[in-house]
C-alpha cells in the first residue's frame, strides 16, 4: 500500500541473504536470526553500506498482535508509518494463510 519495492531473501546487497530489504529506504529487516557470527557480519556489512538493520525475531509467548505492533514500531523508527488496525491486519493475514493452506 505504501508503494515500497522490497527484495525478499536477496543476497544482492551483502553477498549473504537478508530476509527483507527496502532499497529506497536503505533498510534491511531480519526475522530469522542465524548464528552469532553471521548476524555480526550482517551488522558490519550493513553499517559499511549505510543500511539500517532491523532485527525482528518473534519472541517466545508473543501474540500475533504484539508482534504486528513491534513491526509497525520498527517501521516508524525509519519514518515509514502504517496506520491500520493491527488486530484486523492479523485476522486478514490469518484468513489469507488459511485459504492458501487449504488450497494446497
């Protein structure tokens, strides 16, 4: 909805895969964290390239709504504002996923 182009799982920027990269904003987002060595390397390479690295692993016992709120807060930290109903977003995503899963 914001018209941002993203790259998923691309290794183009660092030579190692990044979960999400938003080139126009110079923002990399990591959801699935790797070994400490790989994460340190990603942090260093992003810093060299003036790319803000945001780490958003799911926390133990965190609800979908809480996680969605953290995602929105992370985007706000780089001046990307998402003004939607978080609980409704979670319901929509869950419904889309269930439809996808049922049709496999």
